[in-house]
C-alpha cells in the first residue's frame, strides 16, 4: 500500500528560533491528535534541519531539505550537498520545485544530478512537477507534466524510481490561493500514474505516492485527499501555522 504523506515546505521563512517553535508545536499536536497512518514531513531551511530533527519525535515526523547541490562536494561556495543534508538527520529532499526551476534555472539535467546524489545518500526525493498557467489554458498540461517526468525521474532504474515521492504542483495554484479543483487534481494524478504504469508497470505505479501541492489548506484538503490518486499534499503557506498544518494532516 502506498503511503499517505503530508509534507510542509516552509520555503525561505522562519528564523531558526521560529522554526523550532513551529516544529515543536506540530510535534505536540501530532502526538496529541494522531495522524498515525500519515507520514508527516517538515521541509525546513538548511539552517534549521538539525535543530528541528532534534526537536521532534523522529518516529512520527520526518525532516526534509528543500534543495541539495548537484555536485557531491568540492569548490562550490554556498552549496549544500546531499551527504551534508543526510548528516543532519533529514530523510527527504524536495527537488524540482517550480520556484527553483524558475528563479534558479534548474533544468532537467541539473535535477537528474541532484536526484542521483539524493538517492546515493539515502534521501527520499520529493520530486515536483507541474505546469504554468499558459500551458493549462492551452489544455496541454498532461503532455507538459509527463515530459517533465520523462526527462527526469522516468530515466531512473525501477529500483530507484520506487524510492521517489512525486508532488504535482500546478504553478498557477502555488501561493495564489487558487487551488486546482478536485477533478483537475485527480485527472492529472491519474495521468501521472498511468504514465508511470506504462514505463515501470502497474505494480510499481500503484506503490508511488503522488502528492498534490498548490494552495492546499484546512478547508480544501479533505476534498483533495479523497481522490483515489491523491496520496497527500505538499503544503507551502499553510504549513507555517501548526494548527492549519495538523488540520490538513488530519483531513484524511
Ligand atoms: C509549495 O510551494 O510547494 C506550495 C504548495 O505552496 P502553497 O501551499 O503556499 O501554494
């Protein structure tokens, strides 16, 4: 059975102290209110990972980086390698987020190097894909997203592919308050799963968690997560408030 996953993406928000406070609050609400069959992940800035990891119950809450370097190590000032991320206690790394693709020029070739290094270092990539508004308006979203996957994680071996979590995040819904409808989310998740099945077989496709991301909040999470091919969420803004985040976790 594929896992249900709710992962927060804090982006470039919170000081270390605020981040630890948020993690402690999420941790105590998770302990109190359950969420036992949901994998909860906090995607924090690099600077926070170790402290956040030490502040939460690691059997209930995983910690994720939001990026890692495309090189293993060396003279790459300012970069943080996958091995460094792993050494903090993190178990996950968000890769291919549209903000990284758009603002930092992350191409499929760069992402392939990052995914390979993440996997070599035993980190689970939460691999993002999703179309911009003009592609949605032209009705070409399926071809666009499948191509993003074909150029990247569909190149992996079957055993590596099985370690990936996919996040479908329509760019027009990220941080805009405009959520994909439940039908739009299910349709794309189903298309992604069918493409996975065509490439790796139905059994493999059935085991991969596909998360929805894009203005998911306590009000719309239950409806989105009720879709058969939606296995949780990658949550930006709403993951910065512990109470909102736990309501999303408990939306299943
Ligand atoms: C994200 O950036 O991954 C995201 C889904 O953001 P938001 O929930 O704020 O739209």
